[in-house]
């Protein structure tokens, strides 16, 4: 690095202990506002910083990177997903990219399991009935959902989070099926009693619940396309706590409206922060504001990883969580 205390620019408000530690270690410029930077401010930060600490709201594309200053050597992302950063272009310009993998695994798996439970059991409708004051007592025919015990769960992406979901789901009596770029070691399959499907199409046609747990990359954009969504049984459910772009959202909405899919639990959306108003009208959909990873513990651990990546790099070593294009 060009200086003993690298110039670090943080694009978004972070937990106070994280910001305090950054002040102690770095020449840091913080964002006092809990809103994303304007493009012009982000461009200026890229020109002046040695290290940029962005979040998923910051689209750091080829055009922005072309205007980066000569001092910028590290983009230390505050988050695990790096689909908002053009990693290839950054690398070609000698800029390393790091992220914060692992620390949000259990939090995201917890929320995934919450959605797997809430959608078939119609929790949204139950909450709305109570809030409206229209509940008049127990009835044997009221708000009947479906049990998940014994159902088939198809996990799309069996990495850290996918396996954490499988561990929880197995305890709830779900049968574990999965599709992944690579088949897992037999010992891991045995742990979950999991069935591997090389063909995503074949898995989708046979499962009762689909959990999306893969990253958004060019290869996974609309991986659940209109054609693939039509393979699902009309009694099936979809849960997505990964990235909205993995699902063709318009096709999903059409099928939900037509009753061709039983329901969905969505924590992420294709055009965030925009949410299609047609989704909001559906009673068989549970919508959350991208909060699967939102725990105090997780946010602090993310900050600690960012600091370690910056400090390690400033000391002349490779950041422990460096991202390379082959990982994506």
C-alpha cells in the first residue's frame, strides 16, 4: 500500500463498533447516512481511496472502475455476494476484491427455514386475519395449510448455506434433494440422507418445496426460467433467500396468480429495492425486506472480516477472503 494507514472509504453506515475500530486502524471516511452513495460520490471515492468498502447497493461496474484512481488496490466488500462488482474488470486493473463469506450462513439458513414453515402453513393469512379483527374463534375448516413433514425439499445450491438449510430441514422431517455444480462428498450426502440430481429439470418436477441458495452469476441469471418453473407441481412452493435475479420474477408471478404454484416465500427480488405490486396482492406469498442475514451478531462479524481483509492486505499479504473470478 502507498501509506502506513490506508485511506479507506466506506459507502454505507456500519455498526458503531466496526466504525470505531476502523477509525483506530485506518484513515477512514465514513458515511453518516444509512443510504447508498450517489453515483457521483461513489465515483469520487473510487478516485481517492486506497480501499473501498461497498455494500450490495453499490453497483461497481466497468464504467466506474475505468475512472478509479491509481491508489485503489482493494475493494473490501461488506457482504458475501459480489454480483454487484465487476470482479474481472477490477482484477484486470490490479484491484483485488474481498468479501465476507461464512459469517451469515446460520442466519440465512434460519430465515430460509422460517419461510419454508410459514408459506405452506399460511402464516401471512393468519396474521392478517388477527390484525383485521375478523377472527371469531377456532374453526375446523379455517386457514388449513399443509404439513411439511415427509415432503421433498429441493435445494438449489448446496454450499455453506444450502447445507445449513438441509441440516435444519432434516430435523423437520423433510426429505433432502439437491442440485449443485458439483456433487457433494458421499459423507455429506449420508449426513443429510440427500439425493443428488444432476438434472435440475428432473429435480424440480419431483420436489414439493424449492429453496434457492445459489449465488447470482451470469450462469444463474433466471436459472429458474419460465420453462423450468412450469416443471413444478401446482402444489409446490418456492423459497428464495439468495438473489432475486435467479428467478424469472414475472413468470413466477404469472404462475402464482394462475394457481400453477401453491405459494412463495421471498426475501429477495429481481429489481430491488423495487417490489412488483402484483406480488404484494397475493395472499399465498410471504414477502420480507432482504433481511435473512440481518442479525446484530452477523453484521458485527461481517465488519470484523472486512477489517481483517484490509489490515492483512495493508500489511503486504493476500486478503484471507480474496475473491477470484474462478470462484464465481
